[in-house]
């Protein structure tokens, strides 16, 4: 315990004397959170929509009105020919095609069920996919409205539904930044954590001070704990700063509890720092450590579900994401922030993250050699 | 008296390269043992094995009665080590370094307080105590580094070229410090490239290309090689070395 006290004291002194660490910890999050959400903003307006309306009913017109009124769509074409609409998509004049069948109104009224057909232009996949998600949300909304309308009619007590397969627990129409900012915060925490931890020990290797530590009776888990604790605390500070910016700049307040976020981040940081320490036990130079950490981060970030939704990845990639700590935290963040999930809803995430933390830290301690 | 360091056919290979080749020697308690050899002879490699920092390839050795294969952590409790590369924390102050190393060796707060005061007075560092170690001249750093290595009163202190690059006056002062700790009963195991320093040792060994080629007191070595100075002895032996960089 006393040994740990001296180790911690030393680490904190060194951290506070190193302006570059402080810059990374305080300035990087601020800048990234201010800039990235705008740069990585997929909130796309003017999605060109080609509508094929076979029904020409009041209901279909209402739906189209609602879609164009959302401000995200531009009616590129309105016809009753599927061929013509498809032609538009094929010539890149439309991103999205919506087909309303002949019996739309009738089906909604009589059968309480109606089908819509939607086709996406895969050339600008992001735009079309996002447009598709928006469209689904609007239709769902519309569905609610006609339900309400029907409910007011006393004779009808069965709610008409329009089938939509997607489960939209987040609402991209609301604000795309709600979706991106928590994810970027996770990436930030991951990069800062793993990089700082990885570089720190390797730096001691390069300077040679680690030899002086290795020749003392200090236990290796004490030494690694001495590295882990300060960066863990700094990580929590970065998280706080990030959450503050999310609120102050983007007005994001989690629907769920901050406590859940902090509790999960606490375990998550252990994982990330453990990974950093692990890298540092393998790397001989800071360049090597940076390179390994950069390589892993690339995979983690690209496959973390921030930019590409995991659901739309191929099966093999989905399996890889199961071993990606980043994807769990992004998931938890979005669940808590957007959906209001509580501790119990993310209990499996906790268990998995705890396992990650144990494995990485255990592995780092096991692989760290005081004697070569 | 029981030897504090015993090495028997101790070897270290790096792949096919034999850095240390079956060295055997004993060091008595309280002795100042000079470990000489040209660049690349294998001094640092041998010393790191004795300090429990590197596991030997073959042979046996005990340090302070502990085995260099299995009891490395026990060895570490009983030794001090000053590596060839300066390795105090340059971004910590003199006082902080002293307290840190004393602390992790388990000194009590009172010991820490008292020992750092004595040390600072002894080295005349009163005005530098609160300065970052990185800002000190090399000679001062080396003296500080040595004093920190013996702060916890180890049985043996290993010094790897402690006076490399230091001016003659400071080297003299450094050897005064070495004598002081030897007087306290601490065994000193020291490597050097300066032959005048070899004369200060009780016994010296001379390593050539990984093997110990000569081992005795300086007068006896001079006699053995019919030389006037240790310089000549060393030259006689090291001349044939192939590894010299
Ligand atoms: N980890 C290692 N891997 C491979 N070769 C090594 C390693 N460490 C040392 N060597 C080699 O072993 C030889 C002995 O090195 P060592 O550092 O022990 O010499 P030295 O006597 O301390 O030299 P110097 O006076 O320059 O400090 C050198 O040729 C060196 O290149
Ligand atoms: Mg050496």
C-alpha cells in the first residue's frame, strides 16, 4: 500500500509537469467534441425522393405531404409509374423511391394494415440509408397519427397499422448530434486512455528508468497499478469534460442516468488502460507502441458502430464487433443517452466489459517482465 | 568469510552470440571489486544477471545468498544498482527522487526525512534540493544517483561505469563516496574504463570478449604481467580482443 502511495505520487507529479499530457487530456477533447460532430455530421437534407403513387387517395397525399413537410426530402418525381421512378433512381436523380400501392387507403381503413415499398439508391449508400431511416420514422409517426384519428371514431376499435420492419428506438429526425456526440466521446476516451497508458511505460523503457524500477523489490502489479490509477482518474475527468461539452454545446442530457454512464465508463477505462498497458509490455519504443495502438484503434473505431451500424455489417464483421470493447460502450452510451436505459438493461454489457478488463490487465501483469 | 557474490561458469547467450562466457569468481563482504573490460566485453550483461534483471543461459550464481535464477526478487531487496544509463527521473526534483526511491524500498517516513537530509548535506545539494534533476550537471547527477542506490543500506551495490564522462575532480569525490559506503560494510561491485580507478579497488577482474582473463589485486596483477601500471596490464590483455567497438 505504501509502495503504491509513492508510485502514485510520482506519476501524478510527472503528469502535472508534462504540458503535452495536459494538452492531450484537456484540449484534445474540447476541440474534437467541438469539431468532429459537425464534420462527421450525416444529417443530410435534400434527399431526393421519387414517389410512385398508385393510390392517389387522401391518405397517400397526406403521407407525401408529411414527408415533404419534414424538410429532409425533396420530391424529385411524382408519378404512378414504377418504371419511371426506378429510372430516376438508376440515373442518380433520386436517392430513394417510395411506392404506395393502389389499395393503400382501402387497406388502412378496412384491413388495418397497409404495405409500402421502399427502394434505396446504393450509390450514395449513406445518404439513402439515412433517408430510409428518416422515412421510416416519418411513416411511423404518420401511423401514430392515423391511429389517433381512428381512435376518435367510436365504432372502430381496432387500430390500423402500417407495417414497418425497422425498430427505431432512436430518432434521427430529432437531432443527428444526439446520435454522434456520445459515440465520439467514447472514441475520445478510448484513444486518450490507451495511448497515454501505452506510451507512458514505453517512455520509461526508452529513458532507462524502468530498469531502475525493475531492480527494486517493487511488485509488478504495484507498478502497473501505479500507472493505471492516475490515467483512470484522468479518463474520468475527460469523460466529465466531454459530458459537460455535450450538454453545454449540444444540449444533450441523457434520458437515463449519469450514474450508469459513469459506472460503465469506470469499468470501460480499466479495459482500455489495461489494453494500453498490455501494448506497452510488448512494444520496445514509443513508435512501436503508437503504431500498435493506432492499428487496434482503427479496427475498433471502424467496427465500433459509430459510423457504420453494426446491423448492416456482414456476419463475420458482426462477430468481430463482439470482441470490440468500443462497440459495447457506444451501445451503452446510446442506450442510456437516447433510450433512457438503466443499469439493469445494460447488465450484460457490464459483465462483458468486466471480463475484458480482467483479461487485458491480467495479461499485462502476466506479460510484464521485471527479469528478462 | 562467506562470499556475498558467487558465480560459477555463468554464461549468457543472445541467440548464437555468447555475450558472457562461463565466468567464475567470488566477491567477499565489504570488498571493492573492480570489473574491468573493453567496450562490449560483457560487463553490463554479467552485472544484469547478478542483479536479477536478466536470467543466465547457463552456470550458477548466488548474490547475498540468493539464487540468480529463482530468487531474483529476494536479490533485489538486498542490492542497490546504478545503471550505465542515468536513470533517476529528470522531471522530478532531487528531493522527490530521493524520497521516491527510499519510499519504494520501504523506508519509514522518519528514515526518509533523516536520510534525505544527511544525503543532501553530504553532497552539498542544499540549494539544488528543490530543482529538477534534469537541470543538474552530470557529475552531480552521478553522485546523487549513487547515493540513492545505497539509500536503503543494501548488502551489495552494483555500479555500472558510474564515472563515465565525469571530470577528474568529481571522479575523486565519487571514489570518496565509494570508500565511505565500503567502510559501512557495503560490498561494492564496480565497472570502469579508468585504470587509475582500478588501482582503488581491492581486487579487479579483467574481461575480454565475454571471458574473465585475469583476476587478482592490482599489485599482484602488475607483478603477473610484469607491468608498471594497471594501464599496461589492461592493454596487454585487451589487445587481443575482437569485440572492441
Ligand atoms: N539484449 C541483447 N541482445 C543481443 N546482444 C546483446 C544484448 N545485450 C548486449 N548484447 C551484446 O553483448 C555484448 C556485451 O555487451 P555489454 O553491454 O555487456 O558490454 P559491456 O562490457 O557492458 O560494454 P560497455 O563498456 O560498452 O558498456 C555486446 O556485443 C552487445 O552488443
Ligand atoms: Mg556496459
